[in-house]
C-alpha cells in the first residue's frame, strides 16, 4: 500500500501529538505524587531532563542571589494538559565543570553534578517543543551547607592563693562547643610543687598536673571549660588556648 506525502505528514503529526500527550500526562503524575503526604526526609519525585526533537538537552537560565546560572535539571510544579504546558522549577547544579577548551576537548559541564538545589526560579515551557524526558538519580536539597574552620588563640594569666576557691578560668561559648583545642599550661611562679587543673569536655574529664617551672600541652575535642584547683599556698602562670571550631552556614539559592 502506498502513502502520499500528505498521509505521511498526518501520521507524523499524530505521533507528535501522542508524544506531547504522553509527556503532559507523565508530568501530571509527578504533580499528583507531590500532593500526597510524605516524609520530609525523602524526596518524592526525581529530577528530570527534557529533550527536543533534535535530540538536544533543554538548558534554561535562572537567577540566584549571586547571579545567573544555567541548568538542564528540573522538577515540575504544575501542568496544564489542555494547553500542553508545564511550570518547571529550575534546580541549581553543583558542582559544574567550566571547560576552558570546549572546542578542543568538548565536555558536558553538567556531567559531574552530584547535588541539586531548589531555587526560586520557575518557568513555563510548551511541551509541544519536546519529545521526551529522562529522570536523573541526583539528590535534591533545600540548601547548601558551607563549612569553614576558624582558629582563635588566647593567652590567659592566672594567680591563685590558698584562700581562692577553684576557678573556671575558661568556658567555651555554646555555639563553639564542637571544637578541637590545644591547651598549653605553664606553671611559672608559686610555692606549690605542682599545678592541678581539670579540662572538661562533653563526655570526658582530663586531669593535668604540671610541676613548677614546667609546661604541658594537650589537644582535646569539644572543650567546655577549664578549672584550676585551689592551691596549697600559691600558684601563678599562663594558659595558652588554640581553639579550632567549625562554622556552618546555610545558603539558599
């Protein structure tokens, strides 16, 4: 049986309409899944990429606090099957490869993406422009946690007599309790044969007994406070503290 050019064109258009209809229905399913109650710990629908009829990946531009970004990764927020369009949320990819020699060594800069982040960027797309989608197994997060180590140094002098109660010479603030600290104690002057002090952490207590004229160092984690015991007569010296703590900041795109 022979088909005319007109018949072939009609068949192609029918296939395109079927594909568009299928795409709209698939995205509509994702919207319905998102409406069902679920645990906040689990992602409900996976992110996806869209392809046009040339087989090219759809890449859209969005905006964050620090400027513009491009992404091929989306989640669907709403679908209008009658108008055959969808509202997509653009997901921020991290990390991406900036290829300086794209002509010499062509490489998809999104090939090494390990995390995706929600953004406020949303766009409507006409589903008639696309022929398919593929889901990607990349986790999606609400924010990026930035961590940096901050180092603070302190030198404290102390002088206690037999009439002084035990002294808390140092107490770490609550926001810096997750720390790694090096304490160097020097017993410089006094009549006692040794200096006695305690280092308290979240889970342990460390004792330090320092002979007169000597110094000792100890590195511990999660230091809470330092206590010097009441001497028999008189002790004086210095305590050097190297406090290293991790500062975490949430960054929303």
